[in-house]
C-alpha cells in the first residue's frame, strides 16, 4: 500500500503507483476531552517511532497543557526564480518569503487533516494546494498521510517530473542524533527531467536508482513502510563527499559535480535542483537539520 508524499495541483499522477486520492473535508477531530485523550494515547503510545514525541504531555493537567503542534520546515525547490510563502489552510506559516533552494526553520502548525498551500511572494493565488492527512498518526492503509503532532516534517514545493505543474512533497524527519562518529544524510532527486539518478562519491556508488521526487532508499509500500521510510536518513562517515550523478538507465553523466562536507553529529539533506539544458541550470543544495 502506497502512502502519499507527492501531490500537485494539475491532477496528474506522480511517478509511483497509487489510486486517485480525493480531497477530504476538514473537520474538528477533538470533540471532547475523552476523544482528545484517546487520540493522544494512540499517537504517543501505539506508534513505534522514536525521537519526536513528547510522552510527558499527558502528565500535565489539561488546562495547563501547551498547544499541541506538528513542526514543518518548508523548502522552495522549484526551478522558478520566485520566492514562496507557505500556508496551512488560510494561515500563512512562513514569516517571510522563502528563496529558491532554501529551507525554512521548523514552524509549529496544525496536524491531522491539513491543507498545505504555497503562493509566490507577490501573488495571492495558490500555485499548489493539497489536503494531507486523514489521521492523527501515520497509517499504512489510510492515505494521504499528513503532519503528525510533535513530529518534524519537511514539505517541499517542487515541479512534476515533466516540469509542467507545481507539486508538494511531504517527508517525516527523524532528527535523533546520529550514531557516535557518524553523520546522517538524505538525498532527494528534485531536478525535473534529469531522470532516475545514481549518486556517486567520486567513483564510489553512494545511492542508486533514485526516481524524481523520491528520497534515496525510500519505501512507499510493503513491510518496510513507515513514516521514516518515506524520506530516510542514512548513517554515513563524516568528511568531504565529491558528489556526481549518472542516469541510472543510460549511465551518462548528469549535471555537474558538487563537493559537500558532512560533519560528525550532524544531519543533512542534499537535493538536486534546476534543469538539464535549461535555466536555472542543474545544481546541488544542502540543508542542515537540527538534532532533536
């Protein structure tokens, strides 16, 4: 069963298989204190994911509890020279427009069934809008999955693989500290038209067969499916990585090489962006995530 992490405004389907998804009407899922506790118990007690939940929340009297939030970092990865604002429903979340190939801080947002939108800085019309989430927890069968309370997420504004429409992609971020002496690295292919990529460190294979809009080594269905599997971080040795890319079908070189330095104890996402043979040209960007 495929969990949704990719959507767009035109109605076209992403590269991976899934049934057509219908927009869900938003409704208040917390109709009573008992329902609220039940859902929180499901979220905090039943999930096996670690590193992003606050199990002390229910130990505080209801009247003294702080607002419960999901946390989202927004990335402007469109090959379009326009800064972007991000919204949940009609609330603007990004305090200032986000430049191209830049990630915002993690902002607290609503969770569960959430409409996420983005606009260009000087316009009010949504370039893409999607209703994520039909559950307060991650579900392998109910979809699309959306923001989860107390968890950290990255939402990317991108284009479809054909570069004909705008898209939104959601990843869950496992921000627990890397193992001792290691860094954590996620690679995402966000260069429209580049095809499925192999990633090499010099001449050594690092990641293979990364389709557009996907993270390396991601799982969207089957026994390996979990929130973390949609955009997994890999444990890697710190140091300098001389990244270069090849088309996984033809073996031809794609774009230009880029050197990045990964430090021990830190968490990174590296993503390709831009266009092959167009403007802006193919490039590589790096995000450093906070350790939580």
